[in-house]
């Protein structure tokens, strides 16, 4: 069975690489056209602005926000309000669906022992895989690896229990016609308790020295996930990363990550917050990686969207998305 799964993963990864290669070639060929298109858009925007200014009353441009513009902004404000209302309605609907799903799962778990066993087996399998890379990189013994996986499994069971209890509580309160207490406030406290229990178990399993390395790994986990996904693709093209290369590359990505510099936690989802841009300085990563990657490996790393390899597993953005986010941020004012 494992051989079949491995073969399917390899086929999926090869297909993803092929699509990525074609897409990269297409983007390279059309890059100049894209720049020309952007220039044309900016030119049209400037022309539209001039046309709008010409249609305003004389002196309106110097007198502050004109009445015409204020009236124009009114439907925009209404649209934003409607959009916020729709987003809130969607959020409530999603919450209701989640509550319904968890309620049905809890009922099925209680009535169907076979279903419960399969659910627990899935949780245990995921627990073993979660920190498998950490175990390999830092040469954990079999006993240490199993103890760490057991700690993850127990945390998953606790989280499962919290979800079921929260749904039961909200459902009961609503059935009684009461306003539900804030489930998030209740859950945060219990989730933190589960987290503390996990940390205690992990410290006991690893010992103090390894536990300190494990804490750093957790803070850099998104960078490690990115490197893990990249490494799958590099192995398929016969340019595998060594463990030392993987560790140094994850460290380079973390050190160039804006969120890591700001908060000590790697976040690789290109976006802009009120305080800083959640992107990575990939030029700095390339400069560091040139010291320990071969030229062929470095070229692959620069040009392949690692998020698209092996089905796009992992909650992170790609360097291409970072480049786009930064380009949008740096567009010249009209």
C-alpha cells in the first residue's frame, strides 16, 4: 500500500513540476509584454485623472475634496458596507456549518466504534508525520521520536475534545433560548492548557537541549515546510538537498522573513498588515544560499514555485507571490 501511495505522490509531483516549468517559461516570455501592459494602464489612469479634473468646477482641485467627488464616494461607501455585511453573514454561515459538522462527528463517534477507531488512527498517523523532519534532522532516537509523536497525538485528542465540548455548549445554550457565551474566549483558555501540556510532554521526551532546538524549529516551521516541499521536487530532478543544506536554507529563509524579524515567528503568506509586509526578502535568501547550494540547485530554487510541488501541501506562499505582493506595494503613484 505504501508503495502505491509513494508512486502516486511521485506522479503528482512530476506533473506539478511539469506544469510549473511550462508556466515559468510562459511567464518569462510574457514578462516584457506585462511591463508594457502595466505602462499602458498607468498611462490610461493618468488620462482618466486629467479628464476627471477637467470635469470638476473651476478651482475645485485646489479647494479640497469637491462635492462631485463626495457624491461619487457615497455609493463606494455603501458598497463597502454591504461587502462587510456579506462577509459577516458568510462568516456566521461558515461557523454554523462547522458547528453542525462537529456535532454530527461527535454523535457518529459515540454511536459507531469503528468510525471512532478510524478517526483516532488518522490522528495518530498525522501526529507521527508532523515532526518527522525534525526527528530526522536532529537525529532523534526511535524512542524520542515516538514520545514526541505521542505528545502530538494527545494534544490532538485534547483539541478534538475541546471542539466537541464547545459545540455542545453552544448548541445547548441556543436550544434554551440563551445567548451563547463567546466560544472563542472559552476555547482560547483550554487550548492554551492543551498547549502547555504538550510543551511539558515534549520537554520530558526530548531533554532540555533538544527541546530548545525544537522550540526554534517550531518558530521556523513554515520555512522548514517550504524547504521540505522544495526538497521533494529537487529529488525528482536528481538534485537532492542534504540535511545540512536543508537546515541552512530553512535558516536563511527564516532570517529574511519579515514576520520572523518582527515577531520571532515565520509567516509565509504574502500580505500587508498595519505594521509590516508579510513577505520574505528572497534576494537575501539567494545570496545566502549561493554559499551552500550548487549552481543547478540555486537555479531550481529561484525559478520553481515550491508551493505547487506535491499538491501544494503546506500553509505558505511562494516566492513568486512575494514578488507580486512587493511589486504591487511599489507601484508608482498615479
